[in-house]
């Protein structure tokens, strides 16, 4: 090789990855670090060990008797994300979203299943410490499992536990080769290492550990680091948390009446998407009885709420309420005043039938009111899907004339309350459990 070629090769970044042979069948109580050290005594500082979670689970006694794998999946599941036939994508107790909660019936005796390690980051730390004690080397450790991925066919290994590895490489604030600022680039280094190791380990080759050498910059000497838990996106930042029928049900059950909001502005586009969901509600006679007045300016909100407040005070005084009682009730309306965005749903009766008797005409209006409620429920659920809190308050129904006048609405628009919208200022309170059977009558 010429001198120039040798210099070019020296400058070219490169790393090696190889699988370890000679690791025996792992059983409960085995020391994974000692098994690795015996198979590869030549480990060096800066190496990264890629360890399949199956052998970690076996060593930690996570093999359980389970004639019914579905029951084992139930026990490991925190939240069902999606379901198709018998396949379930769930969030498990480690916070990972994956098929079957990571419960595996392969590579384990009949009648048993493998659960994921209880704490994969702790498992990685233990292996790293064991290799330091046994061989005197400072290495990184990544514990891996196999994942499918949305929008992509095929499986790959990802990191579920890590120690001594910079699991995320945050490039934000830097620039690319052309000088363009990097504002969203955070590289999942631990997942890239996991996938590289899987290329040589194989799924059925009986080689559960790989070594990556030549990337010392991804290893934190002496420090265990934040672990692979940092790779799990939190719920607030997860744009794809909802989406399937199961997720829609979650949006319905997780929706709460929110009475305290942050000052963050509300995206008008998100509200319009929620309105688009609202107007898919069922309605009588193929009508469209819903109208939604969006109060996006502070001036419009204050003008309406001030006028409503005066009307409400007048009503309460006519009822003989004390000034203390009036003030207390008025304070209950602060949820609307403190919200950064208001929606006034209105009912229109276009297309309704007139029968000429009170019973049938009353039933006709009730059908339209029920449709209005269905539309508002769609709206509230869609807002929850947009990570927006809401509170449906009835107050505009008690001063419809005032609302129509202030908002310059047609005379046949009936305000059906007001919906306060904004980012919740605090996590929702747990909802008391309700037995659905208590609300069901079967004939």
C-alpha cells in the first residue's frame, strides 16, 4: 500500500463488531459478566458489549411457568396501544412499547415463557461492574431486545438497558457540513449499537453477545450514564401515542374536565381539526345541526365573559342570593376567564320537522340536542388527542340572548355552553373507577 493510501486508511473512521462463541446455555443464578470474560478475555477499555436480553432474563430467574402466554402478557401490560387479532402492541412495566409486552415463548422450555429483565439498566450496570472486577476493563454494556417499528417492515434489535454508554448523542446547537444549524438531531446511539451487534449475533445462531470495538467516544469512562430509559419518549412528547381503535378508547377514557390552564397559546389548527371530528357526529334527518364559534382573541373572550357575568349576577340577585353567595358562584366561572381559548358550540334546527303537537315537537328538538351533545363529545375527545385540556361549561345556555348579541350570531343559533381550551396546568386527577355493569340493563 502506498504512503498516501496508508494515510487515507488511517483517517477513515472504522470499527469492528464480532459475536462471541463459547457462551453456554445460561441458567438462573449464572454470572453473565464471568461468562463473557471466559469467552473473550481480551476485552479492552472502550469496547461495547451488546448482550441479548434473553440470557439476562434467564440468569435473573425471569423464566416463569405459563401455560397461557396471554395471561403472562396481561400481567406485564400497563397499557394496550394497538390490537389486531391476537397480536397486541402494549406498553409494559418497563415503559417499553412493543409486541406482547416482551413476553417470549421461544428459546425456553415448553410450558414456560421469558419475561424481560425487571430493570434492564440495572442489569447492564451489573454486567459492566462484573467485567471491571473480573478483567479490569472499562467497557460499555447495552442490553437488547427485538422490536418491530411503525411504518417499517421487519425487526431489529434496540437497546432496552445500558450502562457506560452515551445512549443519545444530542447534536442540537451544532451545524451540518454546509453550516446549516441542527435544531432537531438527537441520535439514538445505543439503538445503533444494538442493531450493529444483531448483524453478527443472529436470531438463532446461539451467539447472544457481540463486541463493538473502535468507538471509544460512545463510552463514558467510569460513569454508568442515564441508561436506556432515556430512549423512551415521554407521553407529553409522543405525537403518535394515539391512533388505533384502542387508542381512541383511551382518549375517551383519559379525557378529563380541566379547570386550570397554562398561558401557552392554543394552536388554532388543532382546534379546527377537533371541529372536523365534531361534525362527524350522528344527526337526525341528514342535518348538520352544529356550529362552533371560536373565540381566538382575548378581546372577544373578555367582552363575552363580562357581558355574561353581568347577566348572571342579575339572575342571582333576582333569585334572592346574598352578595357573598353571588360572589362565590361567579368565581366558579373563572375556568372560562382563565382559559386561553374558548369555543361556543351552537345548535341550529335547520331541517327539523314540525308536527303540530307538543309531544312530537319536543321529541324532535331532543333529537337535535342529543346530536349536539355527540358533536361536543367528539370535539372534547379530539382535543384530548391533540394534548389539549378542556372543560364544557353550561353558562352560555342561561343567557343565550346576551351571547347572541355580543357575538353577533343569528337569532336561530342556540348557544349550548362554552368549552374552555388550553394546555393543562397540572396532571389530571385519577378518575374514580366505575363499574360499567352498574349502568347496563339487559332484557
